[in-house]
C-alpha cells in the first residue's frame, strides 16, 4: 500500500479534480456519498441534499444550495417586487376584508349585532352585555365601562 503526501496548496485549485464532489449539475457541495438516485439514474455520488429528492427537483435544490452559500439575507434573495401590483393587491384585499366584515352577521355573531342595535335604540343593557358585544364586534368600550382597579 502506498501513501500520497497531502498537499494543502492543491486542494482549493479551481482546476484540481474533485473526486468527492456532488455529480448533480452545478452543485457546490464537495462531500458526497454514493447514493442510488432511483428513477433509472442509478448509483451516483450525491450530496445529502440531492440524495434526498428525485432528479427532477435537483435544479431547485442546487439553487437553494447556491443561495445559502452566497450568505445573502433571504429578503434580498427574492425576485424584485412589482410595487404597483402589490398596491393593487393590497387595495383589493382591503375591499374584500370590508365586504366580509359587512357580511359577518351570521348566526355566530347575530346576538352581538342584536345587542348593539338594542343599545343604540336606547334599551338599557347590563355592563357584561355591553362589554361582550363590543369585544366580539371589535368596537372600543365606552369610557364609563372601564373596569376599576381591584383593591
């Protein structure tokens, strides 16, 4: 058995053969193991990330590996946002939210709407009733209903 001397200056050369590199196209990982890639691909030297997914997803895994290696914050890795489209989407969502609030009478909240209408019509409600319908419908409580601190 013969031994080869370790040459650290040879390790990071760009043209040095890398016998342990992942064979998935473009993968930056240098340490692999032989894995049966399946799907008719057979045994390959693959990194842990590529060995865990089918070959059709290798490009996605490689992209994720390269982005992680670049050490760029994830917020900066996203595609540029179309500001006008985002504002249109926000406006549409706001309109939908208001429409849903208007329709939210349903049986689960009907009692709260009924109590609110009774109070607005001048009927006397107990403090717990006023607090309950305001909490359910998201309206602020009246200043006279604030709880006093316990002694």
